[in-house]
C-alpha cells in the first residue's frame, strides 16, 4: 500500500490539463453493454476505478483495449454471462451501473451489492424501484441482486430520494429504458453534467433521450443500439480540486480543458473567499491573495455546491480569517477527514451534518490517514501548505479518482514523493 510524503510550503505555478470525468466515464462504459458493436470512448482517465470496471466488463464478455491515443475500445463479444460477482463489484459502487444495461439487453442480471468509499449510507433502493417499474422481477440471493425481464416496458418513474435525486440510479434507468418498449419518463431525475453526458452518449448510439439536464427525462425505447465514437466531458471535480490547490498554496495555475458552466457553484464560493478566477474559453486561471475570507457552504445536488468538493474546500477554509460553516446535505456523515485535519492543527467542530471551521494561522505537517477518495485529496492539499512534512497513508483511495496526482502537482511546483508503506 502506498503513501504520499509531502513537503509543505511550496507555491504552485504553471498549467494543469484536466482529464475526462470519471463520474461520466463509468456509466458510459457500462452502457456499452447495450450493443454488440464497438464503442470508442475518448478522454477516459487511467484510474483504479476505470480499471476495475474494465475487468468487470471483460468478465461480462466485452473485449476492452486502450489504443495508442488513450481511447478505450469496448466491444461485447459474448453475452452468455450476466453475473457481476462480489469480487468484481465490491471495490467500486459505480459497478451497479451494469444492472440496467444487462437487464435491458440480456433479459437477466445478477449483480452483487456494491462497495465504494466509506462516506455514509448510500442505499440502492432507487435503482431497484426503477428496474421494477420497468417490468423487471427482482429478488435478493446470497448478497446478489437477481433481476429478470423478458421485455422491459416504458413507464413513469419518480426518483426522488431522502437526500435528493440519485445520479447513479438515473443513469441506470436511462440506460435500461433506452431498449424498453415504449416511453419512459423519469421525474425528479438527477441533473448533473455526467447525466447529460450519458444521455448524449446514448443518443450517439441511436437512443432517443430528451430532457437530460432537467428533472424530467424522457426516453423513447428503440429496438437496438449501435456502436459510436464519443468523448467524455472534463472532470469538474478534478478541476475544483486544482482550483483549491492554487488557492491554498497562494499560487497561480491555469487549468486547461474545463467547462466553466459545470463549476459555477465552486467559482462562486472561491470568489467570495477571495480567490481570483479568470476564464478564457476552456481555460481557468486561478490565483490567490494571502488573506482568505470565511464563507458558509451547503452541499446540494447540481447545480448546487458538489459534495465531492466539500472536503477540499474545508482544507482551504482551515486557513481563512474567521469562522466558516459547512453543511453536508447529500451525505451527512461525510466528515471523516475532519479528525485528520485536526491532527494538522485545524480547529473544527462537528454538529450533526454541519462543521464549524475556525480559521488558523497555519497547518502543521503530520501523519494522516485517508478514509475515502475526496478526503484523500483534501489531506494532500493541506499537506502542501502545512509547515514541515505530511505523510498521507492509504492513498489507494486517491488513485481511484485522480490520475497520478502527485506527478501533476510536482510538475507545477509541489514536493511530493510516493513511497511504499
């Protein structure tokens, strides 16, 4: 297991290219099970989660290869197996996205209950409700979801959950409904850019999806889908993470390949903090003054502030001149990073789904433990500004969502070493 050893106190300067979005690529890759023709997916980052899904697709009869330009080529050659077993699924929650495509295309699916980051309760009841509404017969056996359907039938589905719309459930139902008979309407659908990207991908395969990006998505089922050549959108979470990297080190970074419209909530909070943001086309220039203002932040479904940037922004607000309030409305228990930031001198007080952040003059390097993907990124950010040396343990989490993050940061001035624990 690897660790990252970080020498704090360096300012970041230079350009960083933002990769394709992991959270868009994974459902798109799963949707390739809807056809036996080859799909070419471009701008898919080389991440641990992507490799896990490649292995799962291969176990389900797909041939997957990455060509010399970095694009993934996925072609289903054998549809005889519909079992996504525990060993394949346990490492990554997004594996649940094969349920809809398998059920729609092969008429049956057996998918182990998924794993993923330890960020609180994330039930899959909306996925199951959606499949049953489309006509699937579902049961649970030995920890596996067992689903059967001779022919899915379009219907109206309400997807509102306790903490808002579900992105993965919306993706699963969109994919399944694309081959269902008749019209499906998803009410209270997720609006995230990654859902828009999936809808655009399905349409490029011959699906008839409309309204994606709104809370009402309509899918007219078609008899079959074909192969396609598609480029994944840039990763707004990676972009937001590097925005904080520039600000927390009092540096200046130009982020290449961004979609500003996907980052408006983040840009709004950063500007209130005192960070300078300048956008030119697909580039964002980020620079920071020495004084950081405190702000209040509440995570919300898109277009609100993303939960996947909450931990990173908390690291920045640890150094603000005053008290900030962070409220988590998506995953109320997603605060495991607070204890580790406290080891570095942060002053944080958790009250239910809220953390009060009292700004301090400096953070101090310390050994810290990564608990999940985005918490890992927050600890790396804090380590770059902390006095002395910080060791972030168990960074396999960060490799799930950031492609060689230490190399990107070192290229613009960080001092980070990857070592074996």
